[in-house]
């Protein structure tokens, strides 16, 4: 039998966090890369201390161990996608989540095979769209303040 060799974890890794709505609440799947490959996966549910949280932690520890020993992402996607719990979120179909393991498999399927260049592009686009959203909110707030000031000015003139 061939012995698997577990890669050491560097002190610092970079990655992304993906928010996925599950029937157990929001799940945040953190994926970190090392040497251009997915290296570790963590999953956090909004409800800490629940059985689902413990099971997600155990599952992602197992996934991380496998990734560090060279098991490809596709193996996890194949095993996790489609696992169904008693309370799935089947709609909308495009974002359907059948269970917490299905959500983890979905995140790995969508992002796990990203190259370093694709990962950098994703991170840049998410921060730029977030910055744009913040600018849009600031602009909307300024417009509302201006309208409010104009209304008050008109009220003052009509008194």
C-alpha cells in the first residue's frame, strides 16, 4: 500500500470566502490555495455549536487532509454534490442547495480549480464591484440629502 504524504501548511495562505444560503442558514466556505492548487477548505455556518456546524467542520477537515495529500478537487465534487438533507433549498434552480455537504461541493466545483490568475481576477472584480456598490450608496445618500435640504428650504420659504 502506498503511503500518502501530507504537505506542510505554510504560515500564510490566501484564498476566498464564498457565501452560500443553505436550509441551516448562511454557510461561509473559505478556500485557500498553495502553489496554485486548492490546499484547504473550511466551512462556517451562521448557527455555531449546532450538529450541522460540527459535521461541516469534520467534513472540511477531511477534505483539507485529502487535498494536502494530493487528492484532486474533482473527487470531492463528485462525492458531495447532490447529497440531500430533509430540508433542501431547491429553488431557484440555478442556486439550488440540497444540503450543507452539497453547498461545500458546489463551492469547490465552482472555485476549486481556479488558476492563480483566475483567482486574482476574481478577487479584483469582487473588490471593484464592492467599491462601485459603496460609491453608488454614497451617491444615493448625497442625492437624498440634497433633496431633503431642498424640501426644508422650500418649507422655510413657505412659512
